[in-house]
C-alpha cells in the first residue's frame, strides 16, 4: 500500500475512533472521576492543542493572507451563524433521541450515543483535522482530537453508559468522508496552486486550533465554528491569485 493509500490517509480518523472505543470501555469499569483530575487533564490536553495550532500557524508564507482569511471568514461565519446552527442541530437531535424509545435502558443507550456524537462530530477540529489528513497526510490534529475524545468518552461512559461507544461509527463515517474527499482535490488543481493553498489553509486552520485550546483552558469563549469559512476564503483568494498569474512562493 502506498503512502497515500486509503489506510494511511485515514490513519488519524482510525486513531480517533480507536481512542473513543478504548475510553468508552475503560469508563464502564470506573466510577465517577474526581473533578480535580478532570480539570488538570483537560488543561494539559488544551496546552497540547495550542502547541499544535502554533506549529501549524508557522506554515504560512503570506501572513497577510492568513489575517484576511481568518477575519473575512469570521465575518461570514457570524453572518451565517454557523455556531448557532450547530447548537440548534445538536438540540434537535437530542430532543429526537429523547422521544425515540420508552424503554429506560434503551433510552440510556440512545442518550449516551447522541450526547457523545454531538461532542465528537459537531466541531471545527473534526473538519480541520480531516482536511489536514486528506491534503497533507498529517494526522496530528485528529490524533490530538482523539486524545480529547478518548478522555471525554471515558467520562461520559462512566455516567451515561456503553451507548457512548456507538459514537465511534459516525466519527468514522463523517471524518473519513471529509478526508477521502480532500484527497481528490489534487486531481483538479495544479500542483503549485495546491501547495500554496495547503500552506495557507494549514496556517489559517492553526489559528482555529489555537482558539479551541484557549476555549478548553477557559481563557476565551471563541465561537470557533464561525471561523471555519476562513478556509473557504483561503481557497477563493488562492484561486484569484492563480487566475491572475501571481502565485507566491515560500519566503516571498
């Protein structure tokens, strides 16, 4: 199997799924975890996430483009209210799950499944990490997300039950689909244009990852989902630059 083969491209997603399963199983054998342990581990993970974001942000060769992309993307995201839309989707799914069965045991499984799915799937880290895996074969973001999800699954399964483990399925399908679609971009975009887009998309996504880490620590309450259109802005600006025959190279 080549380096760009499907198993390698999906490596980050598979690790993410495996950590959710492992965390869910361990959580079933543990009682409630002390809050101080949860807090300290969360802070440690958040610091690691910030470090990954900082590393990604250094990929840019055109910092002005990153600034423009993140600012315009934020404005577009706020106008579309992506964060609010995702929250409303989550509330709707949760309400439907609550009405899906009258059996208390089955309802507990459904509650664990829906709650975990909302946490693991609906978020910017899933999208950014999956795109990064597909375009660059770099799985650091999804592995970091997997560590967060694994610990979260451990906590959730200790309180909501084994239904949490079922959330691994939508994570695999959702992130896997985005990753595989991302790998096909290279078939339609010239290599120099693609490489420029990857660099600036990575840097822009890095800023979003930093925001996620700061939110986890509790320093900020950034609506990160509303920043995601910044990746679209990067794509549009890249297309415009290429169309006018101006494609900057690293170091310019």
